[in-house]
């Protein structure tokens, strides 16, 4: 069965063998689908199984889903994820949502494709701790997987790159586009006066000279995807301990910059930031409103943002903070976290 959603969608680059793979029209069509890995329903189904498969970890205790739980919008509720042998990850697990539109992955953007991204946690000794070659051998030794790889990729011989391609195809189907905010955008429900005020406040950059108040959120989290796929130093520390994007680019001006993540289902994905330092969304708002640190690469759009003439902080009122919190909760998509197509396919305790 192909990937079809019950709202306004358009077809997205299916192969001739694939069922219709559909995407929401208001997200645009800048898809990240490599030419050598077109969407196939058989590969998507296989990728779903591999996503929940503990054979892909060194001690067979962890799967991708261990750190990316559907009920938490594919995060794990931890500041740092626990890998094999009790190791902790270097950063918080990011939500896996609307990845079809991402042009890079991880907090520092070091992976340019989902295929590349999928390899990293499997082979990381602090996460799943298994070479992709050994993963292929393990799957090859089962009765279950060789026929499924033949259906998906034309051969019973399991190749490492096909593991990664199947995982990537499944992850591209993790589309969240049925929140109340989406329903408002599509005209299916009518927004209340307060909801409209909250949406406008979130998206507006403040200009006190023009008496224009704003939450200053849309500069990094604009568009219906609630991310612009950009990297920013958001003033968490005067001297960032994690170099972030600079570890990828080698550029001093990127030190401390991290990806501005999608805010889809943000109410479900605490704790927040790359190190999980904030336990609540209110703490996040308080940071942006009054606790910005003057770090060397602090984003100018954050540095100069204020709602008061000659103000030294964002200076949102308590009512405005509550409005922004309301908007963030409008992004919760209960159908996404309950969608059976994304759930654990292994219901029987014993498998071949």
C-alpha cells in the first residue's frame, strides 16, 4: 500500500513501480529524494521493519525506535539518549518529522541525505554500535529478511546500502501535516481570534518604531514546516561548549550554531535544545525573552530583537508568552503519533 493522506496533497516523484506517494501541498515540492533511491512501497515497508529492528544494534537491545518513539513524535524524552552499554549520546535526539524536505540532518547538519544519516547511529559505538557490514550479515542469516529485500531491491543478497536506502525511504514517509494549524491553513476549521493573534505574533519580527510587536520566532522557524533549515547561535551560552556547525565547516563564525529544528509536535518533544537543558516550553520562551547570552556568533536577528524602543531584551508580555505557547500547541498532530503506518510492525513475540 502506498503512502496516502486524507487531506490536500499532491504526488511526489513516485517510481513507475510505486503506489502514489503523496505530500501536503502547503509544504512545497523541494523534496530530498536521491535519484538512486526512488520511493517504492516494498522498500518503505521494509524500512519500517528495520526501523524497529534490534538486530541493527551491537548487543541486539536497541533499534532506531529506541531513541525515536512514535508517541513522542519520534524523540525519546531524554536530554541525552542511552546507547549500548549505557553510553550517552552527545546531543539530544531530534524529532523525525517531515524529513522529506530537509537538505541536511543532525543538529550540525553533517549529513546531506537520509541515507547518510541512517548510517551514523548504527555504527556509532556510543549509540547502536554495529558495523553496517555486520548488520547486513545478521539480517542475511534470518529467514525473514532476504525475501523482503528481494521484493524491495530485486535481490535476496542483502547489501549494506540497501539497509540504509530502506530506512531512508520509511523516514521520508514520516509526514506530520494534520495539526489544528494545518487545518486552519487548509480552511477546514476557522481559527479563533486568539489563535489568529497567536499565529501572527509567532511569525512577526518586532519593529517597535512602527509599533509592530512580534515573537521573533518566524525568522528561524518560518514557513509551514516551522523551520527554514538554517543554523543559528541562539545565545544559550556566552562561550558555547558545543562547537556545533563549526565541527562540520571548520569555520570560526559557525561555532555554537545549531540547526533550527522543526517545531512540529513541539509540545510532545521535551526536553528542548541540543542538550535538553530546558524541560518546558515556558523555559524556552523565558530564555528568548530575557536570558539571551552575548555569545561571539549570536544571531543578529536575535541580538537586536525587542518589542520596546531601545530595549535590551525581547520584552514580551505575559499574555504574549501565553499566545505563543498556544500557537506551539496548535502544531500538535495526534494523527501522526497514532498513525499505524509508522508503528512497530512486530506484534508477535517470536519471529524467524
